[in-house]
C-alpha cells in the first residue's frame, strides 16, 4: 500500500529486472518513514521542555473552545525520559489513567494504544497476500484486458477504474507492481507507449487512494486517530472517487489517443524491444472455477466491510441495519476471509497458514509505523503540550470560513505527507492535533480526515520516496522526469478539484 513504509521493489517473475547502479559515495538518500518518525519522536520530546504546558476542559473527550489554560507540569525529568524510552510501547498498548491523565503500559483507565489498528493491518496483509498467492487477481485483470483488447479506450477506462477501486478500498499500491508485465506489451500492441502502460496503473491506483472511501491504511487509521467511525464522511469521499477517477481516466485516454494518432507526440523515446513486445501481445489464461470464487469472495469481503462501517442511521437509511463495526470486528473479518480464500483456492493447510504469516510479515512495517506515530502523541499528551499546539493552531485559523478552513487543512498536510510518506503514519501523527480543530471551526471531523488523505494521496502520486512510483516507472522503463512532465497538468487539476470538494463538503455541513 502507499500507506506502508517504503519497501524495496521486487519485480514479478517474467519482468525484466532493471540493472541496479552501484551506490555513489556522498549521495543523499531520503530517510525511511521509520527514521523520520524516530527523529520526530526525539524532536517532540525535546520541544516538550520548551513548549509551555496547557490544557482544555474536555466534554466527552473533546476539547471545549475557549477553555484553554496553562498548567504546571510536575513530572520529573526521569519520568519524562522514561516516556521517551517507552513511547513505541505506549503507542501500541498504552493506557491513560483516568485521574492523572498520563498514559503508560498497564494500569487501569482508557485504552490509548493502537493495538486494534495494529492487528487489523496485519489481518488485511494476510488476506491480500493469500489472495495474491492464488493468482486470481492477476488472472482476472489479464482476462479482462484480453476481452477488451480490441476496444482501446474502453480498456483504458476499465483498467483505471479497477486499479482505482483497489486504491479506494484497500490502498492498492505495491500489489500493482506485478501487473506491468501485462500492461506494457498490451499497451504497445494497441499503439500506445510505455507512459500509458505506467500511468494506467500508477495514476489509477493513486487517484483511488487519494479519494479513499474505506481504505484501512488511510481513512481507517485517520478516523481512529480522530475519534470517529470510518464511515463518517463516506458520501463525500465516494463522490470524490467517482469524479477524480473519471478525470484521471480522461487525462490518460486523451494522451493515449494523441500518441496513437502521432507517435512523435510521445513523451518517451521508443525502445528497441518495443516492436517485439507489440508482436507478442499478451495471452489471457481462462479463469478456473476456484479463481472465480476467490474473486467473488475478495470483492464480497470489501463490500461487506463498507456495509459494516457505514452509519446508515446517520444518513437516514432506515431499511439497512447499522452494524457499527470497528477494528476488532474488521480484523476478524479479514482473518476469516483469508482462511476461506486459502481453502477455496486449494492452497491447503500449510499453504494457507504460510501465506497468512507471510502477509502479516509483509505488512508489519506499516503496523509498526502506526505504533511509532501513536507513541509521539503519547509524549505530547504526557507533557501536556498537545492542547498548547492545538490552541496556537486555533488562533491561526480562527475567523476563517469553514470552506477556507478545510482547504487550509489540505494544504497543511501536503508537506507532512512528503516528509512522512506512510499515509498511516501521517494519519496517526497529525490527526490527534488537527481533528479537534474541526470542532472549533464547526465542521465535521470526517472532513478533516478527507483533507488529510487527499493531501497524502496527492503527494504520493509523484513522490520520489515511493517504491510504488519509482518501482513502477522502473518496470515500465519510463524516466522519472518524463513522468513528472506528464503529471504536472493533472496534479494542478486534481489540486483544484479536491479543494472544490472540500469547500462543498464544508458548505453542506
């Protein structure tokens, strides 16, 4: 997922590996999300000795505007040093004492750690990995491409919609790397270029993630950190997904038609092996009955997840029950679904359990980032500086209209998304501070979540620290500078449209 920590790119079997240049001495490499968050943790701990302590009066856990006041912190230096030492542990299973308000492992009070989200991320990883092991996803997309091969425009739109659907539901990212071996020869055979082959995948899945509806790594983690349900704000996000996917598809199709009509309009030079790939095309292998059942179960799991998290009663849909599921129930759903997929696909007991363990291992990085980011929040809360920062931000945006406020939230999150490329880590880090501002501005916290995830998704379409972007371009053999030139107009369009949706959401309240 784009929500994961940046991981090394491993080409799928059959894909031509890119020659790896030897590392040059003195060359700067942007640090991983783990290093960034470790630095943030230490920096925030040091700043806690400088930023004055203060608190808001609370009602049902939410700060009451106008009640901020300074407090005298009596915590010793040793205790604060212990907070730094225990911050990752506190981020996982810290408990906030009802009397002192301090968070620490064990004890009694309100559970603050991200253990529920942590387990949920591992469960989703297990489910996705088991499904990929069956070959059903790859075969399904190949089959779809084979059927639409003679209808180029329709094929581009459908493929982008499929990848976008993966992005909006579960943050499809690293999983896309296996599809380049299919799309590159197919797009060349249709008269397009490698840029089309790359952007059908990167832009398709990326725009879906930008307009996440129930993506657990962006929307889910952010909603949890904001203290709201995943279904809060889903109507606006669903509308955004439809419109932004349509815009992205139009943009890619427009370029593809121009290149097909006049190959000289291509942004990338043709390669010697392109003609060979055009002749080879791609072969769509028929889906087995087991693979069809796996695809149906895969889709049904996400459909049921959407149904389970939406507060139907709040949007005046009375004929559907509001289940109110949260991370514990959703984690169980994906674990059971992973087992069912393995059994249906015939992976056997060892194959299924092995894939579940492998999937959980692949996603442990994302889960640990959430844990680290939540640990930063614990340091801030224990030092009583969270409300001080919140009060300063409140003064900075006070007096703005709700529409301007939501756009500001979007713009503020753009640099944060660049420095913390993991969307789940970004969410866990920023939402505890930014979400309460929505209460002060009299807008829905769900709108702040939408602003955050839009900023994260927007940046991750082009960020050079993303293994998904850089790995995908390497597999398609598209230069990064050419890709940036292609994306520049689209990035401007998406920026404007997202801002418009946020203003609309604020106006509709």
